[in-house]
């Protein structure tokens, strides 16, 4: 019966290696030592009532099976029925077996000690390592035997073997030896053993790498070893990388993840994990840790450099907790929270998360309340506020004060302006950046402008243009640039006559450092100053500002200045500043002199072809309009010789002198450089081309410049002839027909009325009902002066009788 027993009993879950080592004995095995049921050496022999001896667990299993199957209780060897299931320990036999086993194991261990060296055959080393594993699996007490035999350093030495099989088996054996044994782990912690194990992690996915992770997982259960593992350069980085690797098998990934979880017991490891992208442990410490841990982790968070997506995640996870600490913690903890919030508020999306979490009220309170924070922390608060404000929210809707004030409420802006004038440069810079953010939004800029006007702070703000600190200067220039469209007169008054501030702006523009944001803002501010302010223009002329502007424009056109990010606003600002010269030609001789010396007309004609830069084309056309308006005053009229005596008495005998080389438009000597004549400068075709532009403002500016060819004081018939040659007549009529804007219609009606003074053009358009309809529409619905002009145009095409008295004759 024992021979036919199913043999499912497996004491100690012994492997094939275990069975092999059971049979591999130095001393011979005695039959009395072997259980008839398991065929293995007994560990706990017991005797039945008939004197037969079995392994306790095996015979107890036999009894259970008999009972469960309903069989009679019999001895498995004799098959004779038993009266009792009583088991009597065979103490003497057990002691004999233990002594025999100890003698054999001692010999085996001695053999392992001799085999575990790098010079032994691979088979001997593998045998010894397997035997040590067998010993440790067989009994936990054997781990003590392995330790006392100094086998652990020998196993560690096998990690240097040239055989991959040996190295893998050594890692596996070490895991078995140290499992649940603090003393053995302490031995492993000595020297560079842990560093050696970590090196196996850097191998490409392999069995060695898997065994190393398994061993580190076991070692990481010891808090002392957690610090040791974390101290090894690259260990945590590699483990973090393994957890996100798609090439690792699932088991290895899970073990790496569990190892990292164990390593979280050490704060330094948590910091390293955060640095290498595993932030959750650090965030958990901030959310759930004791106060000192929260302080430590928040401080470290403030030192980390995070990418944008991570900033959003962190803000969502711990933003509210950090804000709570900022509200009510100690100065030290508030400092840590503020620095962390500063770190996660720099990205627009994360800043919006913090706004939703309620960061604005405590920030504003900290800034405006005296004594709540030291000045260095007020600077951090100001930085956070600047970050948050630049996220682009509707700050006119978010309450920040007890009386439902918002950041753009007058008293809040007044407080900001007060702090800007009465704190140090660092805070002043950040608070200026706050105002830059608030003035960058169309929904809030007017509120800030109103507060600046009511506080009279424009003078003090302008003074920052000369600040020695570059960041402070940049912030002030950007702020003034943002408010300049709404405060042009106030800015002009503040800059006019001041010692140095206007010049400082031009010095910024002149810096030969590519094209910076500061330069684009400075020239943008200058461009927004009232263009017809004669005093300001004279001051710019006196300070030789315009030659600088011209040189920058020319260098950009020639490709000598580069700076893709701010190129467009910089060039647009330069052209606008330069164009202001053309608005004072009639009052300022130096403006004419400058325009001639630098051939501005030719430069603006060239700029007309700046395709894609609508503002440059528009401003250039406006400048050409101004220059062309002045042409009739600058043209040198020919001096006719006095008549002879006979011709004075007999006029019929006189002969008119033939004059050549005269401008047919201005009836004098013209040139592009001296008199700014568009005809001489071949600008008409380029202006006509812009009449087909998609931007109405460009079209309007081009049409205004073209209209100077039809203005009073020039030969209108010749102007019409010039437009015919340039194929500009039809595009002017098309502008009228398109009815794009009121301003365009006004200018188009004026130009069409001038064109209709030509009989050939009247004949051409008389059959086009669309022209008459457009003129009638202007006559009925346009402003007063345009209706007058439309009436005259309709008379030219006989749509209104000449005796019409609808409008009085105007001077």
C-alpha cells in the first residue's frame, strides 16, 4: 500500500535539487532514517502502536485520507487494522538522524567553502550555491550556519565571476540567504556589495537584472539598507526608469515599484525620486506627513525644476494644502509653502488651478499687511502674484479682499503703486510685472489706467526707465507700453523735457544684442506717443534719435539684425517712430532736412513691399501721404526769362519758352529725395497694388497716399493720367463698390469725385449702374461732408442736375 500511495506529500516543498541533496551524503544513509511513505529522511519520526515508524506529517495525511475515503484505519506497511491513531515520538531516532544530518551538512559546507572561489570549475561553484540555497530553504536556522561559516562574503565574491550563470545563481542565493534575516542583511550592507548589486540594474533587460531587482527588494525591507541603497549614485534613477519601462517583464516592473515603495521610508530617497520624476511620494508626505516632514518636503518641492504638465499635476494634488500652510503656518513653514507655490505657479494652466484653490486673497493680504512676513518672503509673494496674473484670467471677476475688491479695483491698484514706489528693486520689479499682466488684458487694462491716472503715478513709473536693474527697467517699459494707447498724452507730458528718460528708451533700442523683448517694448512705447506732438518730435530730432531708428530699420531689411521672436513688433515700432517725422514737415525744417539726408521717401517706398507686415505697410503708406502732401510746397518752380523789349510792346511777337524736365504733376523740378514726389519715386504702382490688400487699414492708407495725386495744388488731369498708366483707376472704383468701412468709403468717394472730373472716365463708368448706386448710397447715408462730395460726383455722371440746391455752397 505504501508503494501505491499517491506521494502527494511534499515536505518543505522540496525541489529536485533538494531531493538530490537529500541523497547526496558523505556518510551512508540507513533505511531506518527513511520514511516508507515519503522515501525521504525523516525530520520528525513517530511510531504507531505496531512499532512502525513514519514521518509525522506523512502518517497524519495517511490517516486523514483513510477517514475521508471511508477505509478502515490500517498501517500502510502491514495493512493490518489499527486500533488507535496515537503517535509516539521516536526521540532517539530523531536525535540520531539530526546528528547524522549535522555531520553530513558540515562536510557539505566545508566542500562549499573550498569550491566558492573564482578559480573553481563552474559546475562546482553552481553545486555549492545550490546547496546553500537548499540548506536555507530547509531550515531558517541554517542561515545562521551559513553566516558563521563565512559563506556570505564568498557568495558575494561570485558576483565577479565571468560566468553569467554563476553571477545569476549568486544573486539568487544571496536573496535566499538574507530573506527575513536582519543579521545576514547587515553583512551584505558592509563594503561595496550593495553598489555591486545596483550595477547589475544597468545591464540590458536580462536574468541578472531581474535577480538584482529581486535582491534589492528584499534588502529594501531593512530601513538601514534603504538609506544605503538610496546613497548609491543612480540606483533610484534606474529603478524609477524600470517602473515606466515597456521592455521589462511585468514581474520585474512590479518588484522595482515595490522596492521604491520601501525606499520611501528615507526622506533623502523621496527627494531623489522627486528629482527623477517620481513625485507622488513627496506629495504624499506633504499631504499626510507630520509637520516637520511637510516642511522638509515643501522646501524641497520649491527647489525642483518641473515641466509644465507636472506643475499642473502638483498644483492639483497639493495646491490647496500649500495654500493652507501659507495662510496659517509658522514663518518657516510659510516660507517653504511660498517657495513651493512659486515653483508651480509659473505655468499658465497650473496658475489657474491655484487661483481656483484660492491663492489670491492670502497673497494680497501678505503683500499689503505690514509685519505679516519679512521682506524677503514678500518678494516671493510678489513673484507668485506676478506668475498668477500672467495666466490670463478675468481678474476683474475674482474677489481678493474682504469687501469683494478685485485686483483691478482702484484701491488695490493704488496699494500696488504705493508698494512699487516704496520697496526694494526686487519687489518693485515683481509688482510691475503684476501690472504688466493686468494691462495685457483688454478687460482689465482700462481699470488699471484709470487708477494710474487718479493716483498721479505716471511720473514715478516713467522714472523706472532709467533703473540700473535690467529686470526692473524691462518691467516698467512693458507696463508703460501696455498703457500707452490709453495714456499717450500723459506719457508725452512725462517724457517731454525730462532729463534722460526719453534718451534711455532710445539707448535700449540701440543696444546691439539682436532683438530683445525689452527693445520691442521700448520702441512700441515710443510708437504710441502722440505722433503730432511737435515738442516731442523736436526733442527726438535734437537727441539724434531718428538716424538711430533709420539704421536699425535698414539693418533689419538687409538681414544684419536677427531675432525671430520679436522681429515683427520691433520693426513695426521702428517704422511708426520714424513716420512721426513726416507729421511735422510743415512746422519743422529740421524734419525736412532729415528726410532729405536719409532719403526717407525711398525707404518708405521700399517698406511698402513688406508683405505679411500689415502695420509696416500701413504706416509706410501714411508716411508717404504726408511726404507727398509736402511735395507741392517743395517743388522748385521754373524761373521764366523776362520778355524782350519788343515782346513787351508787341505781345503777339513773343514766343513762350519751352521748358523740359519738369514734373507734370507739380509743374516744377521734382525728385524723390528733395521734394518727395511719388511720381518721381515710382511709388504709384506699389501703392495701387496695396488697394487689393485684405487689411482695410492698409487699403485706406494706400488710398490716402494715392489721393495726394488728385489733391488741390497739383495738376489733377495729370494725376489722373498717372493713375491710368499705373492701372489705378479701376481699383479705386472697386474700393468704393466694396463698402468695407465708413472711412474707406469716405476716401473712395473723394477720390472717385476727382476721377470723374475726367470726361473719358465719366464715359467709361456711365454705363456701370454699380458706381451710381454706390455714390447714391453715400449721398444718402454717409456723413455730411462725404454726402457733399458724393453729390458733386453724381453731378459729373448726370445723376443729379447741376441746379440741385440740396446742400448750401460751402467755402
